[in-house]
C-alpha cells in the first residue's frame, strides 16, 4: 500500500467517525422565553369579555370595586363592563389583566368584540312580524349587542327591534307591527324588575350609528 493510499484510508476513517458522532440523538433546542410569553399573552387576551348592565348595577357596587372597574357608557342607561372569563367564572377586568394580555385600553373593545364573535358564532335570526328568542340562559346573551356586523347584516331586511331585560335573555323582532311592539314591551316590563342581571327596560332599535332606545309604545 502506497503512502498516499494509507493517508487516504486514515482520512476516510476519521471522516466516517466524525459523521457517526454527528448522527447521535437530536438535542431539543432550549425553550424560547419569547415564545412562552407570547402564548401566555394570547391566552390572557382570549379570556377578555364584556357584559352589558343597567347603570344601577355599577352604582350599587362598593366604591372600592367601582373605582377599579373598567367600564364605559353603551346606550341609554346601559353600561359596558369588561370582564375576564376564567374557565367559566367571570370577574371584573382590572388594569393588571390588560397588562398581562398586552392589550391597551384603546384596543380593549375591539379585542372583546372579536372574542365574543368567536364564542357566539351562530348569528341571530328572526321572521317578519314575529318575536323570537334565539337563546336563553346564556351568561353573555346581552353581549350580542356588541356584535355590530351581525346586526348590520340582519338589518338589511328591515327594521330590527330587540329587548334585553336581563343579561341572559334576548328578544328580537324583525319589521315588528305596533301590536308586536306592545306585546314585547309588556314582556320586558314583567321580566326586567325580577332580573338578577338587569340590562334595560326599554326596547332598542338598530341603526347605522348603533343602538338607540325607542319611546315606550
């Protein structure tokens, strides 16, 4: 064997040995803290919700609780209260919850509307001159009032009137007659005083500018 052949065999053996060592068990890369933080913020953001209540609900809260409650006017005497849904147990959202989710106060409503749209995927429907109750006993039923796109689509067929005497009850009427409005008003007046989560004793109608209260029929 020539000197060049010997050197070639030695180099080949070293190369093969290096390849064998390179083919050892794969080592998982170290966890990326940035990815973990992003997932945590995403989960915190998905828990943000909102409910609609009568102004009296906010007024009856203890001063210390009311001072830290994130809320804003909605329509008439109704107020929008921001919540955190923690595995089905809702509580008032605090500034720390927004910081944890990486959501600014200015962006909060848009985030909440997106979350509610994902939770309330089935759009509301109704028939002309009839009152329908699309859902009942759902905690976020009154929060459907925030889903502007769904209401705008429904309103393409005509006048929309709703009643939300409590947080878990929603009545919808499409192109209602005066008689239908009268019956709906009676139902609301009988339901609202007994509601544990009162929302509004009024009838509401949808317009391009949002919800507004109707005069009592």
